[in-house]
């Protein structure tokens, strides 16, 4: 369980989030949604130190997360940031192997087990065929999946992905959602930021809805729909259709 | 990869030997070899080899290694493919410090390299601070570098004009030259350069992680600020010590890492040692050409470097225009 207790967060020197308390349950998929600029990314970025927590505590399975050494944090929780302006000129396999850095550190050499984890991560993210190609020669979608594989290679129980579907086409998004469900089956905790509310409603066990730098609601998708929270926050009307395969949501 | 590295080592050995063999006074290879293994200690060849040619070749070798390695580090740390000790003004910072120390009467052996390092580090930190505060693009960093660089060059010129007795030939210092190096003057910078090279070879893994960008590096549990500071200090030691005895050699720190990126990829575990090896060979070749082409007149190594390096840099810029830009 990942708990934020009365957390205040600065981005640079500017206070952005004030007194945030929210809980992400273990083994579930939780999606953070909210209008642009509501502080979703800032909230999650304090997990890798890109935004600074000025007061309050973050507990990971009851332990003080912020007191952990950086490398230990990265062994427990992997975080894939949102926008990457830097495109490494590395083969995909090398990039994915970098995901083992928190486990290997400066000196230890990779073992058979590390190589197996890297291979599994590439297979799960469907980038194994591109293993020897340089990341800068690949399309945005495949590159995104290569970074995703790197995050998987960290082999953490908690996986945080900030807008992972941005660069993906429709079939890529569908494949991605299946990967997320697989991770859940493995018993991992997944925390997402998504812009596609329909997707968020379908895949998530719980939603955290943010508005104006506050947590507006944290509940199951069903309850959020029943209480019309999404409609209020995003100023839309939701129409729900269902057939044998599942539910579909339309926004007006 | 092993083949390519052994080729670079062989190339360097060949260049070192040619550096000792070739020059305005031609020497016979057999005699030089005999001198190198310690025979003929009284011959003129021995004196020439041990007091002139050998320190010069060693100086060129270390200059190339230091500048190329410094370039690799700066490019990764700043995530900027145009960064190098020259383009971001680090060399000028070191040069300014050298001139200032000489004006104040510092001795060549220890004070000058230390001052050069301090100058290089200060400039690096200023440029990096500017880039960090402005959260700026790679162009801004280069522009800031050019500005700082010309500011410091003005300082160098002022010192020279104020103190005409200064023990440095300004023209050769600004261009970069390896003539007149002695083992005594090389002692301290050489030790520092070798130590910094070994240390940076130990840090290639974090250097790779840093090359992925700050956000990703942090997510992988790297202490971004600490590692970056250590690497910036190392790159300042490398380029500062070179400037202290060779002057403002340009282009090595920019071009050699680029060639090596093409040949060996961006993985710093290979890129750093390969760049150091190739950089050493490159400076040696330029120095040899400068001595041989118009003998008995001598061109400073820096002149040849600019002649070769300038067009090559343009080639890099234009070649990339059509394709994807390398951004690491």
C-alpha cells in the first residue's frame, strides 16, 4: 500500500500541492485523472524526486518511503516519467538493461537472472524483435514500449506510469492495457495517469480524481460514475453503453 | 568491439613512435629504437629523444586523451551533443586562470595546473548554473558558452597587453601548441589527467544513466546532482590540466567523441576509453604534421586541428540536417 499523508509538494521553489492525503491499494490498478494542470504529474513526481516534498509523509507498505536511499526506492517502485525529450542512441536491449541499474549499482556485473528479467521485460512489452536496433531509429510508439520495458526490468512491486499511452496508436493502446492487466495478475500494484477517461474507467480498480490541485475523489469507477464526480470535474456528460463484451463510455 | 579497441591501441602506439621519430631533424628508426630501450645513452639522438621528442609525444598523447574524455563527459552530463570543453567556454576559463597566475608570478610546475583546473571548474559551474536556471535548450547553453568564452578571451588579451613580460607566447597559447614541453612541466598535469581518466572510466555506468535525462535517471535511483557534480569536476580536471601546458587546443573534445559515437555507439563503457585513445592519436598526428609539413618551420598543433576539425564539424552539422539529430 502506498499512502500519501498530508503531503505538501514544491515544484522547483513554487508550492504546488497542499495537504494531499491519498492511498493507493496494493495489487490494484489505480488511475489518476483530472483536467490539465491539476497537479497529477507533480503528485507522482515526488516519488522519483523530480518534485520536492516539503512536509508530510509517504508510506510504502508502512515504511517511510522518503527516508529510503534513492537506490532502494528504485528497487521497490519504478516510475516512468511523462515526456522524454532525450532520445538515447542506444540499442533497445542496452536501454532495457539500464532498468537493472538499481539492483546492480556501480560495480556488480549482470548475472543470468538479470538477463532473464531483461528478456522477459522485452517480451512483455513486445520489443524483443527490436532488441538490436537503436532507439533513435524507431517510431515513437515502439520507443515508448522500449522505455516501458526498461521500467519493467526494474522488477518492482509498484509500477507508476505517467501517461504511458500518449504515443501509442489504437492497437498499441489496446495491447498496452492487456500488459497492465498482466502485471496486475502477477500481483503488482499499478498506478497510472491517463487522459482517456473511458480507458481509465474500463481498466482501473480505483480512480483518484484531481481538481484544482486537490483530490476531488478517490473511489471505484462505479461510485465515481454514480456520484457524477467525473461529470462535475470535467464538465461533461457521460453516456454509458454496454454489450456482451463490456462497457463503453461516451462524453458530450 | 575487441578488434576495434585493439586497432585503436595499435594506432596510438604507431602514432607515439612516429611522434618520436619524425620532426625537423630526421632520425633513423633503428637508432630511436635503441635509445628507447636504453642504449646509446651518450648519442645526440638519445638526448633529442629523451628531452624533446618524448615529453612532447607524451604531452600530445595526454592532451588528446584528456580533451576527448572531457568532451564525452560534458556531452552526456549536459545532454547536449554540441557540448565540449571548447564550445562551452571551459578551455577559455582555464586559459584565463593560467594567464592570471603567470601574471601574478606563479611557477609553471604546480600553481599553473591547479589554477587551470580552478578556472575550468568555475566556468563549467557557471555555464551549468545558467543552463539549469534558465532550464534552457542546447542552443542556449552553447550561446552562453560562446559569450563566456569571448568574455574570458578579452580577459586573456587584457592581461597580455598589461603585462608584456609574461612568459607565454600569446598566439601559440590561444591556438594550442605542444612545442617546448619538458617532463618537469608535465609531471603534475600528467598525474592528474591519468587519475581523472581512471576515475571517469569507473563512472561510465552512471554516465550512461545520466544520458537518459534527469527524470529517468532519478527513477532508476541515481543521485543525479551528486553524480553530475563529480563528473563535472572530473571533466574540469581533464581539460584544465591539458590547457595548463598545451594552451587552448580546439575541436578535439568535440570531434573525437562524435567520430567514436559513430564507430562504437553511445554506450559510455566503450565510448569513453575509445575516445581517449582516438583523441590521443589525433593530437599526435596533428602535432607531427605541424612539425613535418613546413620543416624547419613549425605550425602549432592547434592550427592543423582547426584546419581538419573545422570542415569536419561543418560536415557533421550538414549531414544531420536531413536525418534525425543525435541527441545524447
